[in-house]
């Protein structure tokens, strides 16, 4: 059975609006090791597209994404 991805660090961006979640995600991803996972919590609808695009552009992997009633949760794995 595959172990659920366990985040190394959690970034709470609830209540923050674009571009703040993106800036903080960029800063935090730099503070973890390659292979570690950053969990980001947000409620800004723009964060979904911003963070998915950020991961793709920077070569990191979105290993999980949930949207529960506007509460967004991302797990982004640092790939390099």
C-alpha cells in the first residue's frame, strides 16, 4: 500500500490573495530539500491556477490537489 505523501512543511495562505500565496510558496519551496513536499492551504480561487502553473514552470510536481468548498489544498513535491 502506498504511503500518503507526508508534507515536510505546511504553508497557510488562507485569507491571502493573489499574488501573496504564489510569493510565499516560491519562498517556502526554496527552504525545503529536493524530494520533500510542501503543503499549501489557500482560499483564493486564483491560487489554483497560479500554483499549478508555478509548479509546472519551475519543474516541481503537484502530487495532490483538493478543493473542498473553496478551501484549496496543494501538495507540491520539490523536484530540483
